[in-house]
C-alpha cells in the first residue's frame, strides 16, 4: 500500500470512483487521499469513509505527492489556474518541494 499523499481534485463521479477503487484494490488507504469539492456538504460521505476532504484545491495540491485532476474539460483551465502557484517550480514555496517538476504552462489547454 502506498503511503504517499494523493490529491483528487473534484470528488464527482470520476474522482470518487477512482478514490474508492484505489482503496478497494489496496493501493491507498483512505487517509492518504484528500478529495476536494466546491461545497462542504458534498464532502460528508467521503469524510465518513475516512478520506481527507477540503474545498481548497491549492492547499491539497501543495501537500500531495500525486495529483489527479478529475474535472470536466470545461472546468480544467480554471482549476489549473487555481493550482498553478503551487505547481510552478519558480514559486519560492516550491524550493523545498522536490517532487514539483511540472509547470501549468506545460499542460495543454482544452
């Protein structure tokens, strides 16, 4: 089982199925996965299952070794722009965050 922190941005249908599948397969423990949604009430079921939850995408990404963005294509650009400061290796906060080698500018726009 992996102990790396994983962020799943958007616990909608796709994100929730991936999170639960990783737990069912024994790849991740629920406590090592943080799932985000735009509203707190939609996170309650995930909390009861032991997943970390938040509405703050950037904070979740900052704390994660693996990030899965599971949003609809029309939401992708806005989400990527919101997490860009914590993905950008040029950001001074990332000097100690060795796993960050991706810039949002490197990702294709949809």
